[in-house]
C-alpha cells in the first residue's frame, strides 16, 4: 500500500527528466512497478522524508539512486556492511555514475583524493557510501559540516534501516547514533529503506531516525507468488542428505546449452563445521557445493562467492553472514538446514530466492533437537543480560517470542 498521495509531476517537467535518466543512466524503459515509480518521485520532489519497504529484488536502490543522479549536490548513503557497499559502488561505476565510498578499510592515501573532491567547490561525486561507524567518526565530521554549510548535501539515505530497531532481526548499535546525525541536518530529506519491517520495526525506524511527519510511506505486502515454502521434519527422514540432494536437483532442473544449471541455490546452516560437512555430503552425492563462513580467509570467501556468482559452483552452503546485498536474480532455492531465529530473519533469508519472478523453492529442515539448542542459547543470552542490567527490556524478550513464532510456523499443520 502507499500512504502518500502523488501530485501531478508532469507539469513541472520533472517526470520527463526522471524518465530520461531512467533510460539513459539505468537502461530501463519503465519502472518495475508503480510503487517503485511513486517512491522515486517522492524522493525526487524532496518535500517529505520517505520510508520504503519492498521485498528483496523489487528495486529499492533505484528509489534513491535515480534522485541522487538528478540532484545538484551529494547524496550520503549509510549501509551496514563494507561488502554491501562495494556491490552498490561497483554496480553504479558500471553505469558511469560518479560514486565512491569511505570506510575504515581505506588508507590515508586512498582517502585523500576522495576528501579533496568533497571539499572542492564543485564535487564530482554524486553518491558517497559510508558505514554507520564512519558516519559517527570524528574524522568525518568536518566533511559533513562542510557539505551542510555549503548547502550541497541533497539527501541522507539509510539503507537496511531495520538495523536501527532492537525489534528487528539484525540490530546494530551503531545505527542508533544515526538519529543524532539526522537531528544535526534536519532540513536534508531523509530516506529509510528496508526489505522487512513489521509495524513495530517501522515505528521504531521513524522514531529512531527522527523522520519528519508526515512520512511518505511506500510498502508492498510480503507475499510473493513465485516462492514455494515447505518444512521437513529432519528426524522423520530416512536420509536427510539424500532429501536435500533431491530438493536441490529438483529446484535446479533446468540446464542451459552448455549443460550447466541455469540457476543456483543457497543452503543456510547455523555453524561453520556443519557448512563444511554439508558441502562435502552434497558434492559426494553429485551436487557440486562449497562452504562459505567467517572462518575462511577473506580471499577464499571472495573466490567462493565469485565461483557461485559465475555459476561454476551451483550451491553455496553458508552461515547467515552470506547473502545480505548479494544481488543474484536466478537463485532457484534457499534451504535452511537449521531453524532460523525469527520469522523476519527467515523471510529475509529465504526471500533471496526467485528475484527474477520465476518459480523457486524455500525449504526448512526442522528438528526438535535443533529447536532446543537455539532456545537454550537465546535463554542463556537473556539471563546474561539480566545479570548485567538487573532487568530485561521488552525488546530483549522479543527475541524469545520471535523464536517461538518461528517454532509455531514449523510445527503448525497446513
């Protein structure tokens, strides 16, 4: 739904400029959906703060990237992961958009030309991607103050905005400081984007990021008709590995002219050693798979991700650190070998399947043993917090109720 009434932009000529940029810079003849178009136009107009909640693959990034290209000044985009930023930067550079990123990973030498451009009278950069840590760093404040005082900060964009909410599935404390940043630049339009936000998380985002009322809200329902969900009880399967292999092969059935699968898949596991074991079990049964987790060296992780992106390896078996911001349209299946911690997390992870709109499969392998382990870990974490603080916040308790909802989803009939 959209709780924002669009004005008629055509008369102002903005509509023509937007259509021209959409085609010339981004290579699209039209917007994916009318909601994407409405959200983009609201950002272009710049009269309201904007909240966008669209499923993965619905084209959220365009809602701020196109307005940023049209704007006279600079757009700052805050994103939680350096890998996520790199993906966006590479994509925009390929489209010949002037974009750069600042992060703690850059050396002083690498930062110099970027900061010099930002300080120049007419900066060439259109979009500047930074992490929330960089946004709060004292070293970045003079640059920010300079952009604001010269009136060349066009937009403040908060990507993956659910990270601000302790009710969300991926809370990051650094995101909480963004509200302070926003209050320092109240006249710069702010855009918050996410793929998953319950009503509670949405309210949290609006309050924490100090979005100005009335907020222009663009939100699509969660339902995606091309995704098929099922739950398998691991303890009832004769051989769970064979079941997973058959599931992978069924979802990957199509092959291209070279005899290679015309798609790929992701299997999520909770622990690194399980990723390793499962990749071996699948490969042994004829489905080529590789493990991806934080225990591998960075170069090895990059190499495995590239092999999967280029479809040299059809299946990646990963911990949930993999996938945020990975933009691959032909993921034919997402399997969870272990229960997810919350419905919001499960929706986000399984939603990486079928971004091209074609039939795709999402399967969760459920075991009560697994359920009890996760439940134990959550309760242990909560009792640690209680000892530390003396009391538990509602948002702490929400972790347990979110997990209970996930268990109910797995155990309910139908």
